């Protein structure tokens, strides 16, 4: 085997193994969402998480990959059924690159189930899953990673704070808003607490996501040819997560008098989401700063959506993925230092920051517009929300005839 | 025969069990209950500050012969009291009949094992 072939072999291995780690984040999402919601709906939330990956796999293979990476225009890729056109980096098998992109698409899709938990019709959720992986995610993905117009402008989103997390977050926002809050969440204009049923599962889920992120961020190098870069990404990713946890811990402790585990877990995730855009280019110190800010921001966002705007988000998906996806992407404009781009704080001027704003705004507009069309379309056709009786007695029994807890 | 039903704090359960044993009550049924009352406690869950009026207690229930009622009641009161609001209540009612399922015995004899 010559050196080039050996390199290609190692890089392919790298892409596939990190892709498998990102796949495993599906388990993390499933457990977090199950832990933070009530036991009468557990079968339903797990089922939604299972199926959005299964459906995503098929539709992204059928159509999504081509839309995202096809040569088309700056806006839209191409119709390349069955993903047979090669878009992988040189020497890498197309299917390896396809698999890697698939698990990222599936990550965006599964974010939404948390915000829409405990009251969404199962069949309606399956329809949504098909659309996000088939069209919504690939189009904005094309703009940033598929050689589209944002890529041309120099927009930098290394592993997907905008492409993956903010898309999921915005769709979660629209979905939860169109759905309306859970019964009993708001009384006389005041928010009630609806505690999750299993913080053990929620915590385990967050750790699984943290582990998966060590595939999500470093894997986006698509190559091991620069070990220093890969190592730095591991460190920035981890630093932001830890800093996010610490910031949320401190902030909630001061604000509410007692530290809360549930919110702190969200703080860790917020840090991870925020660092995803710039994990390749910021220093470990900057990563800690970004994580600290994300940890505070997520609490403020949860408060805002819960108490001010009154959009019921059982797991904080909008605040973790939407708000911090945007935040992390903007931070690249300030803190970028390595890997060929320079942010404002290192003398790079405001150009990058402005580009980041444009990209974040464009993807937000696209996602929100798609979300409105999709969720209102579903609402006014087959219906988006379950009936009052089903919601009060639990989706497990009525939608599935299978309760999660039988003894 | 009287039925004694007491709602007590869960934290006092061990003491009450021992106190009842000392006066000769070795068998009772218990279950955990949640109630609504005047006790309030503040809590925070994910940025929502809320008051909870849900109160957790434990109910003990047993049927005994009339001669044990006073001793049992005093034992429960002594063991379950903390002095704070919410210590609980004891309710005593009369039981018309009692039957032991294994043997079919009726009346006060079914309530204890003759030595």
C-alpha cells in the first residue's frame, strides 16, 4: 500500500468511527428527552427518537445528500437519487462521507422531538421527520457545507452550530409555538413546573451526548492528517462543556438559592453546542469563555421562553440548540484564531463577524419559514396535537397501547 | 374491635412501629400518601419558581381488640409527635366483624394468635 492509500485508509476509518460516535448521540437525545418528561409519555418519546433516525436514514439517502452536496447553484444542490454521485474528499469512499453526513442530519432532526414532547401526534411527527432530513436541513446545509453561497462568503461553521443545532432549534421553536403548551403548564398566566420523571436517565443521556460530541466536532476534520488540530478540537469541545456546566451551576445557585441538576445538565449541552462552530479555530482559553457565556445564556433563554414568551419547551431544546447555536456561531467572529481564519479579538476586523451574522440570520429565516409552512400544514391537515384526553392520560397508552412502566 | 388509622410523618415511621410493638401491636398495614393542606414549600424547577402544597405522609392502619385502643393510641401519639404543624391525625372507628381467611374464624379471636 502506498502512502496516499494508507492516508486515505486512516482518514476513512476516522470518518466512520466518529460517524458511529455521532450516531450514538441518538441514544443520548432519547435518554435526555425521556428523563426530562413524564413517565406516561416515555414510550412515545423514545419511539419518536427511534423513528426520526430510521426515517432520516432513508430520505437523506434517497434525496437529501444530493440536495446538500450536489453541484447545482449556490442555493440548491441537485437531485441525485440514491446518493450515487461522489462528494467525498479525495481518496475517501463516497459512502463513508455519506454516512458521516447522514448522522449529522439525523442529529438536527432529533432535536425537535424534545420541544414538542408530550403532546404531538406520533404520525405528524413522522411526517415532520421526513421533511427535515429530506429538504430543510439539506438546503441550508448546502449553503454552508455543500459549496453554496454562505461558504462562498467565508461563513465559518466548522461542525454545525448553525447547520445542525440552530436548524433544529428554530424548528423546535416553531413546532412548540404552533403546538401550544402542555395542559397545565400555564395557569392564570403563570408557568407551572412539570418535573421530568427520571433524572438518572437524563444525566446518562447528557454524558452520552458529551461522548458523542467527541465524534461530532473532531470528526468534522474528515482527516487525521493534522493531529494537532484534532487534539485541539477535543480540548476545546470538552472545555466548553465543562465551563457551561460550571457557569450554569454558579448562575442558578446565585439566582435561585439552590443549584439544580436539571438546568446544569442543559448548561453542559449549551457549552457543547456553542463551541461546535469554532472548535477548530479558537484557543482552549477562548473555549472556556464561550462555554461560560453559553451556560449563563441558556438559563436566561429558558426563562425567556418559559415565562415571557410562554412557549412550552419541556427539555430546553430551543434554548440549548437554537439560541446557543446562534451564539456559538457569532463567537467565531470574535474568537477565531487558528486554522486560517481570524476574528475581531485577534485583529481580523469585523468582516468575519458580519458574515457570521448574515449566515445565522439566513439559516434562521429559512428554518423558521419552513417550520411555519410544515407545522401549520400538518396542523390544518391531519392535525399536530393529540386530544385532551390522550394528553392527560398519557400518549403511551393511546398512541401505542404500550406503557413504558407496567409495574 | 376497633380500627385505628393514623396519618403520620414518614420520618417518624420507625419510632411508631417500635412503639406499637412495645404495646403489643405487631401487625399493621401501611401505605404512602400525598395530601393537600396548608403547609407550603417553595421550589424551583428549571427557571420556574413555584409553591408546592403537596404534602407527603404515611398511613398506618390496623384493627385491634378494644382493650388495646388506648395504649396503641398513646404510643402512636408519643412516637409520631415532633411538635411542628403537620404531625398528623389518628382516627378510630368501630369494626362490625372480622374474619381470618385461612381458618374462617370470626370475631376478636381472628385478630390474634392464641398461645
